[in-house]
C-alpha cells in the first residue's frame, strides 16, 4: 500500500467515525432514532462534482456550508435535494408543535442548518482532533438554489473535492445526503501529510 | 481570552443581538442588555452564576456534550428554534413566542464560549407574509387565466354563430338575386353579398384561433383576396393574384374596416379591370412605412385604369364607402397614375380616436 493509499484509507476511517458521532449527537438531540449509513468517500476534481452528487434532484438543492481555515483550509457542505431536505426535517421534528403562525419553510431551514452543523462538526472535528490540527471555523450558513449556483462559490479555488455520501434513515424514510469538502491542492497536500504522520505515529 | 471579550463589553452591550459568554468553568462572564431584555434575567442575576443554573436546559447532557468541544476550539454549534424553542425564557411570556436562533462559538485561546442569540421573529413573519402574498397572486392569476379561457371560448362560439348567420344572409341575398331579372339589381345584391362575406370572414378567423385584442391583418387580407378572386374565377374570369403582405396586427374593428376597403378595391379591379385578350393581373400589398407608425395598403391591376384616366367616380357607392372608412380610420387615399387602376391607402397603425358609434 502506498503512503497515499494509506492516507486515503485513514481519511475514510476518520470520516466513518465522524458520521457515527454525528448519528449519536442527532439521536441524543432529537430523541428519535436517526441512522446514518456507512459513508462512501470519493476524491475527485471540481469538474466531476456535479455529475457525482447523489443528492441532486430535478429541482433545487439545500445545503449547509461551513468554512474552515488553518493547517488546511476550505469549506464543507452538507447537500440534500430540497424536496428530500423538507421530508427529512419534517420526519425528525414530527411531534414538535410550533406554537404560533411561524413560517414553516423558514423554520425548516433553521432546523436543517442545525442538522448540517452537527454532521459537519462531527466529521471535521474528528479529523482535526486526530491529526491535532487547529482550525478556525465560520458559523454555518444555510443555502438553497440551483446546483450550479450553489456549488460554484465553494468550488472557486478548490483543487480537490472530497465527496462523502451517506443515507439518513429516520423512521420509514431514507434520504441521500452528500458531504462535500472543498480543498485547495495545497490544503489537500497538507492533509495527506498530517494523515501520514498520524499513521506513522 | 475571556478578559478581551469583557473589554469589548460596552460594544456588545449595545448590539441588537443577545450576547453572553461562559468561561472554562461554565460560569457566565458576560450578559448583555439585549439578553436581559429578552429573557427578563438581569445581568446581576446571571453574572458569575453557572450556565445551567441560569438557563436550565444547558445543564442537560445532550447540550453539554455538544458544547464541550468548543472549550477546546471546536467548530461553532447552532441551536435552531424548532428543536430548541424552550432554550431561552421569554420575558413576560405574553404575545407570540419569539423565533430565536443561537450560535455558540469558541472564544480565542479556548478560554470559553461566546453565545449569540438572534431574534428572527420579524424576518420569519415577513417571509410568511411574502409567501402568502405570492400564493394569493398565483391564485388570482389562475382565476384570471380561467376567466380568459372561458371568455375566449365564448368569443369563438359567438364568432362561429355570427359567421354562420352572415352566411345565411348571403344565401338569402343570392336567392333574391336569382329571382330578379334586372342586371342592375343583381349587381347591387352581388356587391352587398360580397361586403357581408368580408365581414363573415373575419369572424371565421376569430373562431378558428385568431383570438385576441389584435388580429393578424396580413392573414385576413390573404384569405379575403383569395375568397373574392375565387368567387370571380367561378364566373370564368382568369386572374393572376399577387399578394405582398407584411405581418401587421390591428385591433378587431380596424381590421374589419381595412378588410371592407380592400374588398371594395379588389372587387372594382375584378369588375372593371378586364381587357379583351389580356389576363387580369391583380396586386395587393401591405407594407409598414419606414417610420413604423403607418401602414400602406396597395391595390392595383393592369386594366384600363379609372374611367377617363383620372379619379374614380365619387358618386359610386363602393368608392363612397372606401372614402368614408378610410376617413374613419384616420387615413388618406392616394390614386396612383396608370397604367391600370392603382390605389394606395395610408393608414395609421394605431387608431387614435375610438370609431364613431354609428360605425361600430
């Protein structure tokens, strides 16, 4: 196994641990049984991203984005097809009665922002903890729009994409979500090096 | 460090966002004026107290477990309204419940946690109103579309009936014409039938789909000329018809008037343009003038021209009708020099005044 292969394996393992942690936090926070399927990781160029998203539907996408900077910099997005995002939020918040006449769509966006925050934090937090990276993070941002518009900003300057697919299972519904991590070539190199150091102790 | 944040307290005090901080021992170190106003918990009752003692939900394990990473510089944590509506007490508790979102971030040097509470009640209400307005407008649009479709159907139906009734009138005129032995009476009745036919034709176009406030004048004239020439061809007259019609749209009334003018001029050519041993060539043109505001209608033949080589007879009913209708449309007539009879009508593309009631 080459050092690069080993780094890839380690990254996939850390992401898997992060997704597991995310499921734990979601379950504890929501008091409902949320399962996240074993994630699959792919490393690709930005040009291949649009065709590789599993969350893409006919309409718009909903995403939660967080930027990070430090030893490696970039941004991470949790992406759903908007229709699926609505179903997911409705399912995990079933039984929560809104007290007033609040706009359900806005409230849904806020809830999805928290779900994205939990998932991205768990993955980035796990990676950063293990390789002892000190990162600064932006607050999470909810985005909704057409795929090309939604992914364009984050893609600018990115040389490598880490695409993680996982399936959210709540009650009887299953919703595909993509975690997209945008990294510059330099940041990806730094991450590989840090993972190499971690593997070699 | 927490002390740096505290040094910024005068600024944080005035922010329209609820701000509070805790140190590494979970003790509240900053509680701004907005937090006091929103929760009814004064700074004196919060500062130096344990977070879970002031905001009770934060003593629960599920909240602490998410916040603990922040003490080590972990990523920001959000608490959304739908999942954590009871996180902050509401002062007084009257009126609609406030929609508040909370973001917790690590303080520099992992010296504690900064909480920012944002009130989005008004934004959410505005979004709700905007959505309701969009829904209302969509419903109104749908209603209008349905009403328009129903109106179009009625226009088609009415036009169909008018066309059929006019066709019946033409048939009755033909029957009466057949009974008469007087060629003068027959000619008058034939002209009358032709004029009614030109009116019937526009109704045919209407029920076949040319619906709208404006009607395609070029399509109407094309069909009108072909119909009139076809009727004369039935009488054994050989006619070479050339039409050069640029696309133009006029309101229904104006289109009808231009049709009647064209019908008179074309019929005149067919009647008086024949010369022995020479095929009749008839040209009908419709052009938009360079200024874009005027249309030019041309009807010309290769016949002997107007009687006496001059102007058409002002005493004839057909020419009187043409003069009257052109005047009504605000246009003007130009009789062109021969050979043949050639008339050019200049028409404003948009009528300025409504047509006189007697012509409607």
